[in-house]
């Protein structure tokens, strides 16, 4: 992606955490490619209440609602640019009351206890310095038996922007399992998977990623 390739490492990290402006919209479009794989394994049912943490430009909402035909989608994101774009793109669903988009932190979500049957997030949890806080909040908003899938970069990595100095906190699968158990999840499975990212020179490289499945 040419726009992303033109950014410094620090700016790449900032845009990945909270995309903004025209560059942020381009970055968000690039990141959307990973959602389809997660949705296929999330087990969304016709009446599911589904949460997305870090919805970027909101392109996953129609796919969620196609599966949750009588259900509801809600999302949170740090970026006002992404909130505005997601509301614009999903204006019909918002008007019908089937989708809502909030500018909010994962450590304090604007939802009552036990709201959601399913939740998912890609490329967000590696920005959490103390993830037990956000994981407990996720468990709070999930219904008993609710299921979530979280995907992120994992250690070790050679990606230029995925460093602690730029706000990345990379952990391996075993560490994520321990953190999720500490947060109180009943069932946890974390595994290392192969992902692809764009390096500083624009080349596509293979990197370590982690997929974390949790059940409340």
C-alpha cells in the first residue's frame, strides 16, 4: 500500500492505533482484509449481539449484520475520523437502529453488563500496555458463554514500526493465555499464526501474529 509505505515508522504506528485524515482512511481500508477470516469462525447467529473493538472505517458491520439478520452490531474506536466514516458508510443500518459506532477506549466501554454474544478485534490488543484491564472490561460486556476472537501481532517480529517505543506491546501466545485467565475468562485458547505486513522498503514480509479465542 503506497500511502502506508511513505510513512515513518512512528507515523505508521500512530495511524495503526488511531487512523485519521485521508491517510487514516487508506490505512483502514488496507487493514480490513483480516476481518473476513475472523468472522467466518466467530459463530455469529441470526439474533447475535456483536461487538467490534477497533472498527476502523466500519466495513465489517454489513458482513456482521448479514449473518446476524435479526441481531445488532456495535463498535468502538479511538479515532473520530473512523467514527465519522463508519457512520457515513453504514448510515442505513444506523437509521434502522441495527448498528452503532462509538469513540471510546476499550478499558471503559459504553455498554451495560452482559450485552454481547460475540466480539472480535484485529490489530488492537497489541496496543494495550496492561491488557488485563481491557480484557476484564471485555468479559464484563460479554454474556455468560459469550465468545470473542482477538488478533494481533506477536513477538518476536522484525517489523520496523512494531516496537515498544512506538506503543506496541508484543506478546507470545502463552503470555496471552495467562493474561486472559487472569482476566477471568472461563475458556482460553491462544495460538501463533502467520500474517503478512508491509516492511519499511514496501516489501511484503511474513510476521508472527497471535489469535486469541476466549469464552466468558
